[in-house]
């Protein structure tokens, strides 16, 4: 028969042996757990890692910083642009511009920006200078509202030319962007060709990008999908309010489609990253290739802060992130192409948006007629951006 007392002694001895074996291990396990807890992702890091970064963007984290690298190519651009003639800093009329293909005006960049994950408001704001002031989800950069002369508001100073086919092309495209010096494509306001990919119609704006002081950039819809106007924003185009990623509220910048100098970020509420490099910003400042007037040293205007510059050596590893439902086609390349060729773009098209009702249920649809059983309550014409095949010759 088995001796219960003997079994008890055996089990007790085994427990003591296990305890002795684990004694030196447990503190190490506890230390690892503590280290992991101390390096847990912050809400800002989590939000950024889950944002809808396009496939040509690489996002990584290092300590208290986020690193965003891209080729700078947008997911959509016009086929042609009204390019300023030689010696023209900012075009004022059609006589100041010449039509040229986007493939000749836009080139891949080697962008690599490091920004803080813990942005805080500074004692005083810092005016944004000409050149890049932030980077958006599609890998293209955002500028302040002004053109190369530092006073012309880009979204109100557009000029156009009509080609031989009767198609009208602008200095600024319908996504509030255009090519700049050095082939750098950039925006001067909210780009609907980006927000239409990452946001749902009638819904709130999601993270659109990051400004160089670390504060996040959003489109112009609040948490309830209502329009945010410049009257609700501070002097820098910032606001503290709820967003899908921060339901308790967070300070962030808002890009608008308003035809004024409130279309984009006017100043940094936080402290922008500063580099001691004397080199100019990638792409320089101002307008398109061929524009007159040399850029200021360091790629900045007198009195303006110097912006972070691209670092060509560091290649951060992409972090897991949400993938937009429509995949942008621009891919990051180790060897930038001087004349990128686009075959798939997001094209702006006019569509009819209907509000339909059936009993107490309302739904908004983009269609020529309401679904069966629904009655049309109202309608309006909107601009949507759809993936399409477009050949742009070199």
C-alpha cells in the first residue's frame, strides 16, 4: 500500500527543490516584466502606429521619438500644372505660367523626419516658415499657407491655363497641393484626396499626419462628423477636442478647405524639432522648378525656424499599421526616380449625395436614386476621389 505520509514528504521535498531552482530566476522574470511595463506604448505611440499610413511610408519608434520616412510622392496629383515661368516667384496671371506635365515637375524625395512622442505647448508659439512643416499619411508634406513671396495665400492665388483639349489646369490642384522647387510635392490646405481614403463620408476625421512639433494633424471634421471652422481654432489652427483616437480630447492641428490663410498651420504651439545642419530643406521653398529667386540659406525665411531635414542614411522599419481600403500606388524606392511615371491615380469626380428616409431610418448614399423603399429627402453634388488609370508620359 502507498504510504500517504511518505507521499506528503516527497511532494514537500519537490516543492522545496522547485523553490530553490526558481529563486534566482524569479527576480529576473520580475525585472523583465517591470522593464516591459516601463516601455509600454504611450497613447500617442499607439495612435500613430494604428493610423492609416500609406504603403510608401515607413513609421518607427525610438525612445520618445517617432521617425517617419517616405518618398514624398502623393497618392494623387493632376496630370499637368501651370508652372511659373523663369523669374516668376509667384504667378499672378496666365501670362506668368506655362503648362507642363506632373511627371516632369515632381520627383521622389528621401524624407526622414524625427518628431517627439510627447509634444507639449511652449511658452510662446513659433511662426511656421516656408518649406515642410509636417508630414501626412500619404507621405507628402504640408507647408504653411503662403507661397514663395511669404505673403500670397496659395489657396486664394491660383492661376489657370487651358490646354489644346480644352482642359483647365491650375498652379494649385484640387487637392490643395502642387509641385515645389526640387520636385517636392506639397499641400497648402486639407487634401480631400487623402481624407477621402482614410475617413468615411459623414464621419469624423482621423489622424492625417504629424507636425514637426509632434502634435497630430487632422482634417476638418470633429468627433461627430461636423465641420470644424477656423473660428473654432486658435491662431496656429489648433484645438483641444475629442478625436476617434483620443475620445477624452487632445490638442491637435486642423487643416481646412477654407479659401484663406487659415487653410493650414500658421504657427507651432509646441517646440519644433531643430537641426544644426546648414543644408537646405529637401525640395527647397516656394513654388515649382523654374521659379526665380534663390531660397534663403537653410531653406527658411529670415526669422523663421529651421525645419528638420531629410536624413538619407537612416532607414526605419515599418511598424504594423492600419491599411487604407484603397491602396496608394507610390512605393518607396532606394533610388529616387527623376521622372516618376504614374499609371494609377485617384481622380476627382462629381457625384450626387442623397439623404434617403424610410420610416424613422435615414441613410446617406452616393447614387442617382435612393434604395428601394426609401424616399429622397435632399441631395447635393460632391467631389469624390476614385482610383483610375491615367497615363502620364515622361
